[in-house]
C-alpha cells in the first residue's frame, strides 16, 4: 500500500476510524507541512521545528489509542494537533534567535528554498507577545481558521481576533521603521 | 508584495522530504520496503519497527509497485535493509530456522495470526497436515479456514506455510506453485527427491 493524499479533513477522520495506521499517514501528509511551517516561526530554528513536527504526530498517534470511534469522528483535527504542537513549541521557544545567516538552513537536499527574509521575519515575530505571535502565525502562515486557533490556544475567538489584529499592526509598524532605516 | 498578510503566507514551507516517512515509521504506522538477494532470486521485504511484515519473491511481484499494491500496510521504499536484518533473513532462508526473527502480524485477523504462529513452530524437515494446525488451535472443524489463512501468509518461506501439506501426504497448493513448495521441502529433507 502506498500513501496517497487525503482530499479533506472528513476523509482523514473517517480513515482514522476504519484503519488507524492508514489514517495516521493521511494525517501526517495533510497537516505536517503546516505544523512544520508554524513551528519554524514559533521556535526560530529548523531543527526545533522538525522535532516539533515529528513529536506532535507521535504524541497524536499515541493519544488516538485512548480515543473511541465517536471521539475521533468529532475531532477538530487542526485545533487538536496545534494544542499538542504549541505545548512543544513553548518548551523550545526560549532559545536565542539565530542571527547568523546560513546556520539555520535545513539539511534536506530536496527541500524548497528557505523563504526570502526568513530570519527577518523571525526577529519581527519575536517582538510580539506569545499570544499575538501564536495567533498571527497560525492564522496567516498556517492558514488556520479562527475557531481552530481558539481551540488550540484555549482562548475565546474574539480574543484571538484581537491578538491577530494587534500583532499585524505591530508587524506593520516594525516593517515601516525598517524601511526608514 | 507590500501586504503583511501576503508576506506571512510566503513563510509556509515544505518540510524536509523524509520527515513524513520518519514520522510514520517511528510511530509504527508504516513499513519500509527493500529487496534482499536469495537463492530464490531477489525478494521484496517489508518491515516495521516491530518486525517483518511482508515478503514476496520478485518473480511473483516484478516491481516494487506491484508488491506495494498487494502489501496490506502503508509503506515507503528504502535503499536497503538494515545490515543486521538482512543478515538474519539470509541466515533464516539458508537454515530454514526463523526463530530469531521478529514478525509484525498487526492488521491480520486474530485467527490468521494464530494460524501463522502455530505454523511457525513446525521445524525444518517436518511437515504437518492442515488439520494439525486446526487441532492446535482447538478448532478441529476449521481445516478449510486454516488453508485459507495459510494461502494469505504475508511472510512466506520465513513463516513456513510450505511445511503444511495435505492429509494424504501430497504437497498441496502453494502461492508460488507446488513445484517451489516441493523444492523447499526436498531441500529441508522433509520429503524425498
């Protein structure tokens, strides 16, 4: 059997119920790029992001053992995964931001190029409060719906929207200041 | 690109190419597949972090895709088997003794796994009728079901379903043909040339 791309979240949930291992592979394929990209901004380091992106799914796999079918059918998958991932990011976020270009680049040979200005964005995002940074990254890097961000962060949707709005405003001001230099 | 939101969206990255594979394998949710040489020609071998999950001669599945199409578990191609596993398999193929090997039979029914575990106790040089396994499992009426379970053995040769023969002593059927079954049994000294 070869891995194939799941078409949507409902298919992932259905497959997790009917075939746990196949469903898990779909889960990883569909959501790991988002977890990795978000963790990359929340932990600053490629190596940490890779660990978070792997550990999140290993913990999710173990957790699924304790879930009955109905609980899996009701899962808000992205919110659930990001609850795990944010905890893991929090443990790694206190390391200093790497300033030297080049040292942070991934070792995988076939990966897409590191986004332009990647390290500048890490520095800009580091100036936000943790809640603002989490909300902005999950909404605008990972493209997570507000409801999933609220589930992952344990904060009300209105508060999440305010975090995003204030975070974006602060980023705009930072970029404008950089443009003046 | 002046819009802050648009710039943030460009930060979505593709993870390292082997991260999905490593995650699925580390969880135990999928297998790696590679080939190993043997006197039967190259064999496809699939293994998880628990043990061997599948084996098929390349004469029966000429391409890795044809093997993966019939393999029951999610799998990723590997460049080679771990050296220790390759050595253990080669030794088992040569001696007919698979006792030191770990098998991962998850995904099979409890009955099929029991049949294969019982079959694994038949030593090289011995043969047993299908009914013997049914008796071992305390299901004397399940001879036909035993035959079906053995026909679907995902790890033939290493789990020696070729040592199970018809009650009249004839070799019976085999996934890779009765000639190969006869050849295996002659080589193990279970039947005369």
